[in-house]
């Protein structure tokens, strides 16, 4: 939904009825109701402010839990198997960055592991610690701290980039050897989907609204 | 009104920002960077998340430029040194980012060549130039409208992490291709430099405050 009227004057005590666009600072009066799956768009710079997803709390928890379970599976089974000249090499997800470590690329190995596994896990666990108590109508622990760290961590989760990187690498070695996909590979593919869905539904503004309501 | 403004800034020798009507800043309200809570801008800390409150990011342009210049310098070793070394039957062949792309064109894998070229050469260079251009556009009129500049920024912010593809490709190849005595792949120095380029350009894009573009008064 688009609002055309720029706000001219606002009453001092009614700040809660407004939001400011994060990209152009336009003040926008919050509409009374936002239909299901309707987004609020800034009238000036057309950036999306928030979307009213149906059952967003339930969906966030469900997507996050699913993603977390899939990632546990992705970390405990073989990821890819490389067969060439009678030699077989099977790697797990951790080894994808651990071999960089063995080559002496310590920082790079840690960065790859952080972007691919650690930061997404951190994000999902933090969101669940926040949302499950909210769902159970309890006070979430460290709500403000989690809210802050979650929005800092999210831009550094590069799960989908890693997945495309894996595909490109496979095209490179396809002609050299026989590649077998492990359970872990498919689990990671599913994880990418659910992680994207989870981080999309629980947008920054939405998370802070839940934190606000729970206090 | 514009004439008046320029007189004020000329006499006081001080940059005075006049915020556009209808922005939070023009009402004396700050939008918390951390939690998007609106608060009176005279407060130092956000009442909701206790984060530091600024009307605009502090020193946004300076910090963005510092990160971009560092990234540009690091992009030189990222291209000059090999990103990985393929050893085939004891014969080591180092390959840089560009030679890797050329190799794929020679092999006829145009799609992979296209992906690597886009992710490792086109996007990083375009990103650095666009951010420099945006920094310039916060103080001078440009041919692009504010809306187009904002769209450009949105695109750079979205596309930023996709440059990391090349690093992940190297990581996977290093782990996967190890046939004892026959073939192995080792990472090269450029991988470190290139990873830093991607990270620094991402930080630069985060540091850039798009609202500065909208704050600029239109001089026609």
C-alpha cells in the first residue's frame, strides 16, 4: 500500500503512530489496518517498510526450527564425494573450510566457516530464544540484546552465496571426476530455503515490534 | 528560499543542513539505527534499545570513503596474485581471477566463465565505483534523480555478498580436489585479499547513509 500524503505536523506524544523511512527519512503515518500480506511502501523512495505476513510469529518459529534441524543434519553427514582414478574423497561441510585452515589460511578459513555455518546458526538460535517465549506469552530473556545482535548478524549470513559457489565449483570439476551428492548436500539446500524464508518473515521492524509488545 | 539558504551558509561559513519538509529530521525526530524507534533527536540514547541515537550516521561519508579506498587498494593484489594453484602430476599452474575466466572461455564453459567474471570482476568494480559516485552525489547534483540513486544503492547493498562466490569456490575446490600424487589445489594469496575486498565493500555500503542523498537541496 502506498501513502501519498507527507506528514506536515505531528503531535509530540504520538510518535508511536508514525514510522520514518530508513532510506529517505520520510515520516509516514501508520495506517489503522494493514491487510494480510500487504506491504507498507515509502511514498517518496518506494522502499518497503514492513509487510503484514499472516501468522508471522508462528511461521518465523517454524521456519527457524526447520532450518536449524536441517543444518544439524547438514553438519553430520558427508557433503560431497569426489571419485577419480579409483581414489575416493568424501568431505563434510566443516572440511570445506577446515582444509583452508590446514593450508595456513587461518583467517580465511574462519571467515568462510562463520559466513556459512556459524552466523546463520547464531541468528537462528537467537531468534528462537526470542520468539519461543513470546509465543508462550513469557518474557523473553535478553530481548534487547538479542534484537541488537540479530540485525547486526543477518547481513553476514551467506548461505545462498555458498550454495551457488558449491554449484559453480562442481561444474568446474565435473569433467575431472565423478561427483556424488551426500545427504548433507540436500539438507544444506533445504536449509538455504528455510533460512531465507525465516529471515524474510522476521524482518527487523517486526522483531522489534514483538520485543516491544513482550515488555 | 534557496537564495536565503545560500546566504546563510556563505556568511556563517558553516554547513547548515535544512532537512526536507516531512522528514523525521525536519520534525526534530531521530530514527534509531538499531531498532527503528522514533525518538526526539535531543536524546542521546534510544529509549527502546539504549543504542546511541543519531539523526544521520556519524561521519558516514568519511567512513564509507575510507573503507572503499582500502578495498580498492586490496583489489590490486587480489588480481595480481594467483587465487589458487592447481597441481597436476607435479606440475603447478597458478591461476589469477582473470586467467581463470579466460581458461573457462577456452574450455567452452561460457556459463561458468560468465558467473566468475560477474561475481569477481564486474560486481566488485561496479560496486566500488557506484559507492564513490553516491558519496559524490550527496553533495552535488547528478544526472540521476534521488530515486534512481536510492535504487542504485539498494542494488549495491543487495548484491554485495554475492562477490564472495569465488572464495567459496576456492574453499570447496581445495577441500574436494585432493587425489594423492595426481592432482591437488591450493589456495593463493589473492584469496585473502579478495575476501577482504568483499568484506570492506560490504562494510562501506552499510556505513553509507542513503538519507544524505535525500537531504541535499535541489539546485536547479
